[in-house]
C-alpha cells in the first residue's frame, strides 16, 4: 500500500511485514501499487537466487580476490570498535546507555523461551567434549599478556554493566553469579569422585564445580551445588585443608600448621562467610570420613 502525504512524500506500508517506509516523492505509477519492502521482496522464493548456489570455482575466485583486502584488520570499519562506542561518539553517553539497555531487553525478549532456536534442545555428548576440549586448549595456551587482557576485558564489561543496568548488576552481585556447569579449569579428583558417587547412589540432583563472585569481583569456587536448593558442598583433603582433628598449632598432640595450610584455612573461612551472606548452606565433608565410608555430614540431603 502506498499513499501520498501532504509534504509530497509517499508512505509505503509493506503488505507482508507491515513495516512503513517514507519515500521522498510520490509518483503517478504508485497508485494501487502492491508494495513489498526490500527484505520481503528478496525473501524465500521471491529471491532470484533462491535454491541456487555458487560453484566451487566461483567461490575460489571470490576467495582469492578478496583475501586480505575486504574488511580485514584496519580496513574493517569496525576495527577496534564496538556498536556501543559508535553510539557513544554519535549520540553521547546518556543516549548510548539507553540504546544499549534497550538492545539487551529486546534481545532478551526475542530469544527467550520457545523463541530461542535452541529451546528444548541440548548438545550431544560428542559436541560437549569438543567444546570442553577447545576451551581447555584455549585457556592453557594463553600467554600471560593474553590472560591479563581477558581479565581486564571482563572487569571492564562488569563496570559497564554497573553503569548501564545497575539494578541487574546489583542483582547478580547480591545473588552471586553461579556457573551451573562443569568448568574446564577444574578437574574432579578422587575424593570428589567418591562424594559424587554417593550423591548418584542417593539420587540427589547436583552439579559439579560452581563458581560465584561478589560485587567486588572476588570469585569463590565450590565443589558441588545441589540443584534447586541453596546448598553447597566442599570436599576437603586432610593435608591441604588441615583437618582440625590432625592439625592444630595450639595442641601438642597434633601436627603444626605450615604456611600453605594457613592460607587454605583463611580461604575456607572466606568461602564459608560468602555462602552464609548469600543464603547458601555450606556442608563440608573431610577426606578422612570419605575414606572411612562415613557420609554422615551429607545424609541430611536425603531428606531435604
């Protein structure tokens, strides 16, 4: 549908998607003309290239002609730039922040629930192994400079989130960001395998290696989390975490603590405090008890 405006321009409404486009002038041949926007004109069977494909010979020709020429490195108009930086330069900070927030909200709505193309699907075991393998290689082969760069990028993204969406940032900080999946940075050890087997035998739904962080960016890794319950489990080794039944500086009948054990104890106290502040219950099970088949500390999970 095309209609003439008082300004002499033409308002065109796409018959399929109903989008509106304003043309600079209105012509006589516009009368009763069936209008489709450029997107709908070239969609599906309307596209002159529909069902066709380039030959391998033509693909190789394009590749040789364009390799190292088109949009590569500094020739790319977005080289070392982001959409946000373009908005910032064009509209100023306030408008750029509004546009970024609107974009995130629209993306969330457009890809949530059944609208998400991956809704109801899951990766095959083979794909999961390939992903974990590639991540492990990427992480382990990073140079020290690259690791610092990644860390700095994460810090900057959190600072930007704090500015653009402070409510969401505070919600994440208050609740503790939890990655409910296996982390390629952590490999399950023999002690944790025994605890995992006990959880499986008792049909307790869990995830291994959950990572959380506070609003200051401090991270805390826990061995297990019980799904849909605010319960964390730590599997502590007798030596590395200094089981108090065997290590104590104030008891001559026990072994004295060494420096790395003191550091571990201090870290464990911090993790316990973080869990408590964020309404998580933390259960600690010791290596000595696991090796003696004593899972008394975990039995309350059966009735939870």
